[in-house]
């Protein structure tokens, strides 16, 4: 990932988080593909002091279907969302969800891409042992922020997908095209290699040790050379991006439109099967 501007850890366990009282802003980024409300889940119980950021409203924008279901927001819109949530420039953010990082990794990727220190709470909500806070949360004072553009070197365009190993973070059944609950066509982008992001987690929902992560990326041909990550809409692909760095293998590029954008363009082929 480019321009982090900080050596803040990519992953923090609950014990490491406890060692940074008052140093970080906690951000709850729960979101559900089945339509459940992340906001309702937040209000039912969240880490004390956390703010809620909505994937659809704060971390994505509406646009042409060929841009995917979750295109990046404009730099100005992202700055506004962060400022409204009370997240100052330069302040470290620790993001979490209840899926092991499937949505919270998107916020971590976005913040680090614009140079703000951010990390993922490894294991997410389930690993937090203290009492949870309920209700809408205590609002943080809004702050003014300057918009920072998305670095071009962190992103991959559709016509660049042949320039490196293309990893698809989706579940195997969606990669093969056995089913497709949300996107226009079933299958995967030609040449994509399936590495479900959930296979990089242990039984506690924490990321595997760096050596094991390296082995799994190597098995997919993604331990050297350029790597591009994708998924359904550029969200869980960010978990692959974080894992690649945790493994010590360096930064990758994100194909934000991912399969949702690719499959919306009828001029582009899709592959069905394994």
C-alpha cells in the first residue's frame, strides 16, 4: 500500500489495543451482504467510544454499474465523512467488524492509501473481552479535513488486469459461478485465481501467522511480482491486500470495480467453472 506515512501496525490484537488507551479512534464498519443493518448491529453493541462508518454511505459512491457496486467515494466525499465522524487528520484509526475484517479492511486500506495511520482489530468484535456499549454512541466533535486524492499506483484499471497475478477473494462457489446473489453474471474474470479471504483466518477469526500467509500466497503464484486483488465489489479484496502486507510480501493494487463492475460490461468475457 502506498503512502501510509506511518509505521502503525496493520493488525492489532485486543491486548495491543488495550495498550493504546485514548491514542486511537475506533471505527465500527459492520455491513452485511444479506441486507441486515450495520447501524442496528452497532447500536445493539459496539466497542466503547467507537464511531460507526457505513460502507455504502461513507466508504463508497454511487455510479455507473461498470464501476462496480462499491466504487471509491470522491476524495472530497471521503474527507467529509471522516470529518463528520470526528476522525482528525493524522489520528490513528483501528477499524473492526464482526466478520474477521471483511468490511473493516476497506476502511483500513482507504485510510492508509491517503497517508493516515490505520490498522485492523485482529479477530474483530468477537475478540474483544470487555463490556460493550449500546445505543447510538457518543458523537465525536466534527472536524475539518482536507481532501486527499486516491493514489493512482494503488489502483488497477480493467485493462491492466493482465499485468500481474489477479487474485479473487470471493467464496469458491461464487468464483466458479455456481451461484451469484447480487451481480449481473456468474463466474469470474478470465485469468483470476481464487484465494478466498476467509481462508487466511484461523479458527478465532484472526489472520494467520506471516509465514503461513506467505505460503498460501505462494501457492497461488502471488508471492513475487505484481499482484492485483479483486472480489465482488472491491471490499473483501482489501483483506487480501492487508494480508499480503502482513505476510511481508509488499503492497498490491486494488481493482475496485472487481467482478461486479467487470460483469456489468457485456463486452467483457466471464469464465464459469474452476
